[in-house]
């Protein structure tokens, strides 16, 4: 029974983190549309993250 409870807690925490990540991604996207310089910086950061992930 304890394992099930721990699994439920971990699942709930994962869902909450996913929702938070989506929320912040929406905010960044909105700000990027409003500020072209920020958009460029976000695209550069995304490219760097992708490239570093491929290098691993």
C-alpha cells in the first residue's frame, strides 16, 4: 500500500511540474512575440540546448 501511495504522489508531482513548465513556456512565447530581441535569444538558447543534447 505504501508503494502505491508513493507512486500516486510522484505522478501528481510530475503532472504539476508539467503544467508549470507549460505555463512558463506560454509566458516566454508571449513575451517573445512582443519583444523580437527576446525571441532571438530564446531561439539561440533552444538551439544550444538541442546541440548539447545531441553531443551527449
